């Protein structure tokens, strides 16, 4: 499975961005998908997750500001980010988890920089 993220960039505090992650293959609808982020010098942390059934979870710091969604027809997962803060600055990674195969896949990451 190949995951390709897009949509990152430079935005002012309070602005919005939408990240996309396109997956290869025909099994996308069976994967749990997630977005992680990694700031310089810090570990990679979970931002949001969506199950194959559409249930979502968020880390506390983004609740009410970020929304994860998926379009199985397009093999794509999205992260809508609103009210961005400087502390949201990080490289954002897309993750796919196949419970059937016990496999985890990662994208290459996309940089999000929020200027204050």
C-alpha cells in the first residue's frame, strides 16, 4: 500500500488547511486510517483516527478544530484543520492499518507550518 499526502503548507494562525492522503490498491475501505504529526525534536503523536466504519477519535488538543473524514470511492482520507495555532506546526503523516493482515503503512509526510 502506498500513501501519498498532500495539502500542507504555510498558513497564518487562525487559518485553515485541508490535508489529503491518497492510498493505492483496492482494500482502502477495510483499513483504519489515521493522521499523526511530528514536531522537530519530538515524538510522532496521533492526531486523529477514523475506523473503516467511520468512527472517529481525536487528540484533545485538536478537538473542535480538526475533522477527519474518508471517501472510500476515492481511496482518500482527509484532515480538515481550522483555527490553526503555531503549536500545530509539524510534519503530518498518514497511516493505514490493516487488521486483516496485521500491517501498518505510512506516507512520506507533509509539512504544515503555522505562523503567529
